[in-house]
């Protein structure tokens, strides 16, 4: 069995709903799931939705739960305040991070083969006085990883990001030759080791419209991105670019490549989410552990309604199991 930890995410959002919807409806039979969250809250959400889901306490000595059984095994993390659907409470922020810490520790000590995360609300955690820019950055800090890469996967389309959760005006200053070269090395390495691609072919976007138009629309392609590509090619990486993003993201241009490196969050991810929303998966590369996540946020307006789609969480579980199985 492949052992996965699933953090339930923001309790006022749809995280509890999509976790409950996994009970007895897993994407493959060889996964054993441990949910990390508040069992009482999960039971209350299930009751409110009329779901017949059995909640069991986590005990590593117990046999795996059958994939066909409507049961969730929960590693208890107490929430200080009872959550209400659609109404996030910063008082619960520390408990959410405690759950993440349990998942990371369990992966590092071999208890779990991977962690899958349901969505959190960065703003709510920051409102609690805790600096938090996202799962990706938090997991890097918790594992002592100097550089990580966010990769979104929708079928055969894979889009990695050179920068993640930054205001747009800060993106050019965040790009460096060394940072881009490191990102490309991590992307190439994990495509080989985790995705089983023998020689990854990576397309690299430019930052500016038309990839800078030979310097007339910006020099980042000439001064930063081009030199980083050359450095990666000198290391044996199969890289092409910098390419204009508006023409790269077409089926014909994408066909030769195994992955794309976009320069900023909203350069690459709108295309990927349009192509595969509801089945796309977020993967953090460069970590010593395997982490996948959903492609959406907390969706407070859907919390507790039964209308949330668990497709992305199911895809994240399936990909985490695939990556863990390949590593094993």
C-alpha cells in the first residue's frame, strides 16, 4: 500500500467537503489515506451534508482502510474554535500549520510516502499574525530546502514557475541568472527522477511581450533568461527559449516539449487551468518529500453545499501515488 497524508486545509472552505467525498471513492485501490485535521469538524460537516461517512482515529498499527469503504482515518488536530462554512477564522490558523507540520514530519520519518494538501487561505493565516505566502514556501522552509519549484500538471501539460506568489511589479527584480539556472536544474532533475522522463525537453518563456522583441520591449530576455538557458544547456539540459508565451501555449508549439517554464504565476497558470481545471495538480519540486495539491482555492461560497468538485483532489492523490510508486 502507498501511504498518503492528506491535510484537510481551511476548515471554513471546501477542503473538508472534498476530503469527505474521497471516502469510498479513491482513484486507485492501493492507497492508504490518513487525513490530518479535526475529526469533530469533519463529522459535523458530513452530518450537515447527510453523508454516511465513518470517522476513525489515526492509529499507525491498524490495517489500511479499504478503498471501497466510506471511512476516513483522521490524525486529530484540535481547532480552537468551531468553524462555520464560508466564515474563516484566524484563530484556527496555528492548528492548520500544525497539521502541515505533522504531514511533513511523517513523510521525513517514513511514516508516509507523500503528502497531499487541500487548499488554505493565505490571507487568513497572515491575519493571524503569521507570515505565510503559501504551501510551497512553507514546505521549503520546514524541510530546509533552499530552492523549490512549483509545477502544475494537467494530463501531459506541465507548467513550472520561475516566481510564485509575488506582486507583478516585483517579478523582474526576482529573476536572476543563478535563480533561473537553479530552477531549470530542479525541473530537469525531478522530471527525470519522479516523472520517469529520460531526457526532458523544456521550453522557457520570455518575460516580456514577444520575448522582449530583441530588447525593444525589455532586456530581461537578453540579460537574464538567455544566459540562464545557456548555462543550463552547458550542463546538458535540453532547453529552448526564451519564447513568446502567447504563441508558445498553442498545441502545435507545445507538442515537442515535456514541460514549460513560465516566468510568473499568471503567465502560465491561466492557460493550464483553462485546459484542465478540476483535474490539474500542483506539485512541489525540489523537496526531499513528495507533495501534491489541488489546483483551486478554498471556494467559501461552495463550502458545505455539496456542490464542490473533488476531481482535482482525486487527481492529486492519484499523482502522488504514481510518484511515490515510481520512487519506491
